[in-house]
């Protein structure tokens, strides 16, 4: 793992995840990244959209560089959220990374055709959590600010 910092401002991440344990685990790992990050976790699609709309209307507390989106949300499916984001000119440029427990071929194709920017497997142990953070650092953090 490299030790240099690539960015000058923190990477802004909106993490939409309804499971508090998963949210804390991933958020904690992201915050221990070698890159500075701001992570906001929302547990529902509605809260995520409210956060983004407030950002647009009142000026961002920090820019959102990408969204990690769980598919299984209590109020709307992640697919509905993805569709709303990619269909709204205010949000369509924000990369959306689907986070799912299953990476079957059907889901990968659906993600691609729904304009998801990436489809990643939810980490199910510490090794996979580390691999997820490494991948985000190498692929998505470098595109950031």
C-alpha cells in the first residue's frame, strides 16, 4: 500500500445503506483510508435525495464525488434511486457505485444498462472490506476532487 496522499481536499462520499452495522463498518474503513474523506451515511433513499437536494439548494457542506448505493433499501429499491439520480440533470454526473451482496450476471447487466458507474460486491469479511477500500482508492479516489 502506498503512503502518499493523492488529493488536496477530502473525497466526498454519500453512502446509502440501511443496515447500521454495514454502514459503520464500511464508513470506518473508508475513514481509515490513506486519503482524506468525508462520508455521509443515509439509511433510506428519501434521506439520500433530501441530502443531495439540500446540497444543490443551499450549497454543499462538501462536494459529493461519488455515491455508494445499497440495492436493498426500506423505502425504495436502489434501482429506483439510481434511475432518479441518472435521470436528474442536477445529479446525473455524480458517479453511482452499486454495492450488492450478489454479483450475478443479471445484476451486473442491469447495473450497466441502468447507467451505474460500477457494481461492487458488499464486503462480507475484513479481507473483502480491505479489498473494497483498496479498489476505491485506486479507481475512484484518484478520479475525485
